[in-house]
């Protein structure tokens, strides 16, 4: 149990004395603080938490502006891809309590009751099984209400693999054998690569200044339960 945010900082549990999300640009989010009344859009069910990002609120906790999927909000969303768990801190009658590791299962943007755009996250206690959003009186899953949300994902150019093969004349850089895929793309080469002892010493490489990866963020809008 900790009596203040400074005590959390000194213990290395939550290394930010002001913001609810502690994050780094290289590793994503490290920890979050869940305070009652901090956001009317948070929902705490114990092992499952629906968390709202930071920003756009006044000092009374009212949402007065849209949130942006940037900075700490974007870094927390990254944990859904990296699968790195975060430390969760809850408010308790005697102070602040560290409640263990939680994994970020999903991240999205949706419109809150105030009419503003919110960054939303579903977090589950590490080591627990995912549970459906709704259950019937018999304990069986029931269809969940669907709402329009916007997800941000990384889109990759599907033509890049073919461009790389063409760059090397469809020649394997391990065994330096020519692939029949040069005429039958996208079928893979029919032969296995040799053992390491048979590797060629000088495989060919791309020309200077050329990068085989091309990716950019896009917006995909769809209905999510």
C-alpha cells in the first residue's frame, strides 16, 4: 500500500507523479493508475478493466475535448501488439494499491457519452482467460451490442515480397539457386535449401539506399462487438 503518487514513484511502480499513464516511446506503457472519478467512462470489473486514455478533461473529470491516439495514449495501445503487460494501480481506502500485471487485449477509438472521441482499452489481469463481454442468466455468451469504432493498424504493401525477389532475380540468397517462381509467381521454390556447410560465402545484396519495407498507418472503420 502506498500513501501517495510520490511513494509509487520512489518504489518504481508508477514512475510519473502527475499523469495516469507512465510510458516510454521505445517500450510502450509501463503502468497506469485507475482512480475512481478520474473518468466517468472507465469500467472496473476486477480482472477485466475498460480503461479510458488521458487528455481532454477539465479538473472536475468532465470530458470537454476529443482525445488523440498519440503520445501516452498511442504507447499504451502498442502494448496490445507487443503483448508486454503493464502494472495496474488502484485507489484504496488507505491509499494506492499495486494490483499486479495486466495485459492490454484491445485498443480502439469510440465516441463517449459526452460526444467526444475517446481512446479506449480493454485490459485483463495477466494469467486469466479472456471472458465474453456479456453472459446470459445461464452463463452462456449472448450477442453483444455492436457499435462503430475506429482502429489504427499498420498496413504493409503486399507487393514488397515480389519486389525483393525480382531485385535478386528470384535467386535464393542462401543456396544461390534460381527459383521457378520467377515464371510462376507467387508459387514457392520447389527445392530445400542446403545445410550450412554448403552455403555460399558472398550472397548478393540490394543496392545502396533501397529499403525492402514499406508500411504506413491507416484507418480501418468497422463494427466491433
